[in-house]
């Protein structure tokens, strides 16, 4: 299980697993409970590179980021640390 401390969002922490480049078991601490539960369900089993492609850059209000963007950044960082280029995987 990976943990990512968010920046600029109401959620403060994201937990997730990556299994064969697929995102599993996403959970958020704090933030918009219903929306984040829905996001977690929607991305379950999604290819990590595809998640990054779809969610990176989404903004909430004028924050310059969002919980979805923070999840994308977390997954992207983990893929890179595992020696995988998220752009080439997509």
C-alpha cells in the first residue's frame, strides 16, 4: 500500500496499491466523502498510465489542483519510481 500526502486539496492523504500497473484499493482521508468514494470506485482496476492521462491537470476551484489530480500525481510518481514511464505505458 502506497501513501501520498496531498497538497492544495481538502483531502490530506491518498492510499492505493498498484498491481501489474493497475490501481487498486484507493482511499482518501478527509475531503468530499461521497465524491472521493465514487472516484475510488471508478478508478478501481484502471491502468495507472490511463488514470494519469485522464485525471492529471483537473482543477478544483482556483487551487491549481484537485483530489483527482493529486491521485494522478501519486500514481504517476509511483510508476516512475517503479521504473515505468507512464506516458509510454498508456
